[in-house]
């Protein structure tokens, strides 16, 4: 079907040109229907596709192009005025590119605020196309000099679409996006070649109704065939991360760049509108960049927070513990204040896991973590999951007696939860080692860690469910 339908359509158009007594009218009909069929194929392809908005944008573009050809047909066949090109038809041919430029430069994954700015830029671009078209053309006539200006505008638009489609294809990683941009790239380059030949290769007085009309069918029939091909599951393509990032950064420039080009083309006839176009393009892209930077910063902060939180207990993880301990150690060295550390271990946790299962063990760990966090009332203290069933608490500006009292309070808080434990003990308990130092010339808190860990080992050796303290002398 993907090959047969385009071939049958091309054969029908050929026969109409060769044998119909109204070859020109028949050819206009074929030229109008071809993009409509291609648009319908794009809409069919958009079903259950992750890049459905892009397929729909392509279908809208083809509808606009078909509208331009329909206006040409009305003018030439019904109004019998084949020597001029209606400004409305040229405008529709030009507007055909706006949905494509929007789809290429405004990814569907962007937030609605960013896409709203892109939509505003696309609407302003359409308005400038309208003004530029009717600066050189009316609904009835177009001068030769004006036609050259309009063809230049079409050449620029078609070239930008073809180049950016190819770039997006080369940088696409997901199979669905790669398939769409591959299809659009083939269509855009064939369309560019045909449009260049029709607009510049044929004599200026060539009218519709000749065999060269068959060339105009080609990009639309190619697109129809590509859309109707069976979907194949393809593995993700390996694309250079640098290329992918470069394309993501550059593609949003397509809309403001198109707007700048149109503003430059308008500067000789509508200077005020050209200045407005320059301002809107610059401001729009600037606001868009600010919104993306804000979103990126929020996401970076969220990722950084996630990287510092233990997902099971919600406490600080080992990475954050190490950073905070090093920072508080350096501050204690500067101020001379004491620094205390608690190392906490859930007693007989392996027995608990063996008896109740790891899922219940995780529930117990979360409950213990909540009790420890609640037992540390100061915002400057840090309660962290040190690893496995072991927790640690950093207590800045806290001397040994205060640290010992807080550790005892935490031990009692865990016991008061009365969490069922494995035999022979009835409830979940913790052993706590307390270390306190007044940092002197030491460059790192390793000695405090070792001293606190030794105190924890001593508490476990003493029968567990107790607190043992050790102090580290300054040097």
C-alpha cells in the first residue's frame, strides 16, 4: 500500500495530463488532493505515537499548502486569469512553513509557558509573512519584481526547514522521534528541490497543466508512502551526547531567527514593523531562555537534594554526612567549640531480618530513623543513615555531657516505640557510641570517627541497649 497508492496516483495524474480535454483543471485537482492525502496519512500516523503533535503540525502545514493550490485553481480555472499569481495563494504557501518551524523549534516536552512564548513568536512570524506578501502582491496581481522578493522568502523558509529537519534527525535518539524526523527530512529536501526547480528552473510564463506538474506531486506522494509504511520496532540509536545537547540548544533559535530574517526583509518597506519584529524576537528568546534556566536550576536543586537524602529513611545519606562533618570540623577548629558525634547501631538487626523478612526490617529502620530525628531538636544537628542499620548524629557546639544526655534520650525514645524484635529480646533497641572532640591541629575528623566507633563497639560488647562515651583530647 505504501508504494502502490503513490504510484497509482502518479499514473492517474499522468493520464489526466495526457488525455483529458480539461488537463489544466484536472491537474489542479490532483495537485490539491495530493497534500490532503499526505496530511491524512500524517494524522493516521499520529495515532498512539509519542511525537503525535509533530505529525499533526505537519498535517496542518499540508492543509495550508493545499489551500494555496486551491486558491490558484479558483483564480486560473474559474477566473481565467492565468498570468498572475494571487497574493492569498502565496501567503498560504508561505504559512505552510510556520507549523513546521514551530514543531522543529518547540519540543513537546517543554513546559506550557515556554511553548506559549514559541506560539506567540510563530503568530508574529505569520503576521510578518502576511505583511510581506501583500507588500509585493495583491489578491489579484503580482509584479515581476515583487514575485522575486516573494520567491526569495520561500527559498529561505524552505532551506531553513530542510536544514533543521536534517539536524533534528541526526541528533534524535528515541526510535519514534528519529522516524518522524527522518520522514520530515526526506520530505523537506525533496520539496526544496522541486520548489527550487519550479520557481527558478522553469520559464516564468510556464503555467499549470504541463507534465512538470508531476514533479509537484513527488514530495507529497513520498510523504504518503513513508507514513503508510508498517511501523518497525527499532533499537535506540547511539547519538553523540555533545551533538544531542548542541541541537537541543540550537533548535529553539529557529523561530526567532526566522522572525529576524523576516524583519530584515521588511525593513525597506515597513521599518516600524521590522523594528517591532527584531524586538519581539530578541525579547521572546530572552524570556524563553530565562524560563528554561529557572526550570533547570529547580531540577538541579531537586537532584542535588535527592543525592543527599537516603531514600529509605528520609534522613541525610552518607555523602551529606561526610560533607557536613568536614565542614563542622573546620568550623570547630576556627571557633574552638567542642564537636560531638553519635554512632548508633540497631541491635541484632540481622536476627530481625531473618525472623520477619527484609520488608519488615525496612519498616523498623524507618521507625527508628523517625525516633532519632525527633530526638534531635536543634536545626543545626544532622541525623544521617551511615549505612545498613547504622545511624550517625553530628552535634556542633556540643560538649560531652550534653551529647551523652542526648544519646540517652534517643536510646530511650527507640525503646519506647516497643517495636517487636527477634528473640531473645522483646523490643528493638539501639547501642550508641558518643565521641567528643575539641579540634586542634588535626586536618580531618578521622580520629573522632574512630574514637566514636570504638565507643559504639564497647556499648555493643557491654550488652547492647546502652550508651558509652569517649572524649578525644585536642593536640
